[in-house]
C-alpha cells in the first residue's frame, strides 16, 4: 500500500474478539498500538493479557458513543484507525424496542463515524492515513432476527465506500473487513439481548427463548489474520470477506431481492426462520 510507513494504530473495541487479537498481533509486529476498550474495568485486564502475550501496547478507555472519550482520542496522533467496536441486537425487526434500535446505531454507526471525522481531519493535514471499517457479511446480506444489526452494517458499508471516494485525493486509504459467522461468542450473545428488553413480551411475534443464531460458525483465525494484515497495510483490497469460501454465496444472495415477488411464500414460514428454531447455540462448522 502507498502508506506502508504508518505505525500508530488505534483499534476500538479491543477488549474482546477480533479487535483484541488484532491489537495483540499488530503490537507483535512492532506497531504502536492503542487498544481502545469500552469501560475502565477492561483496561487493567487487557494490560495483563498483553504482558502475558509478551507484547507492548497502550490501553485507553474509549467508548465510541462518549463525546469526551472521542475528543480524548484526538490527542493520540492516530495514523491508522480500525473501527472495530460494535454490538449486536438480535430479534425481529418488528419486535426490537426503540431504545435498543437507537443503541445499535449509536454504537455501530454514529459513534464510530463521529470519531472517524475528527481523526481523518488530522490524517488529511498530515497527507496520509488508513481507515479500516470492521463491517460484516451482514452488511452485504441479511438473515432473520439480525436485521437491525445488519441495517447498521449496511450503513457502515455505505459510509466506508463513500469515504473511500472522498478521501482518495487526500492520500487516505479506506478498507472494509467483512466477517461471516465466526465462533467468538458475539453471534450467540445477539440472541440473548431480548432478556433485558423493556417491552410487553406478550406482544412479541416470536418466542426468543426458542431461537438460536441460524448458522454454524467458523474458527475465527481467518479474520484475525486478515484484519491484522489489512490494518498493517499488507493487503490492498478494499473489501475483505472472510471466510473466502462464502464469497460466491454472498454475491448470489445479493441478487435475490431482484427476483423476489411480494407474494413469495405468503402464509408459510421461511426456511431460514425455521432454521433458527432448530439450531443449537455455538454450533461450529464441521471439519472437512
């Protein structure tokens, strides 16, 4: 990549999952890593974990929805921004309460975008920079009961793609990483959020105690490697879907709405809905 010399990287949502592992691996590669975590309780834990891994990184409390935290980040001289922080709200589009919908978009879209605006302005002044958006396969396709999460990732896709056009003249690289179903616990936690909804349970269309994430899930190593490589500037593709084995299925599913009729399947349950009732949580993809 043109900006291979960039060294100072901020990763949001680095307390767990993809962000955690990318932070560790980038630090191991010698990058100057700032690992952002949502709450102060995660700060010391991540420092201990970094010490156990034998890597050096800086840990900062950074809730992307908090204006004070976002302003604080403007003092860190970020050259590579990895927008990884995110939450997943599971449930039907017609059941999820308003407050939960708003929270989904605040964490996944509004907060990261406002953070990015400030940091990108600094990158433009320096004449170089890299922004990596951790999107999702759900930003390209949809599944029952993940529609609000998917909507937030579709928004991320639109923002990232537009940003890539807008910032190319300023020498700022923009890329996305699109994880499919990976066994990190994130997907299954999405199907537990209904437990704290403040709503009238009798009005819900579905019994969420009977549902599970509707797909078998892959080992997350592929995303760990790809996210690290994209952030490090070792990969120059704009869109980076993992697992790569799902690329053709993803493209085919993007074509489905063009053929769908409004009367298709009326009065019957969609197979993908039924699959959620039949799945066992945390089901791994069978080894080939």
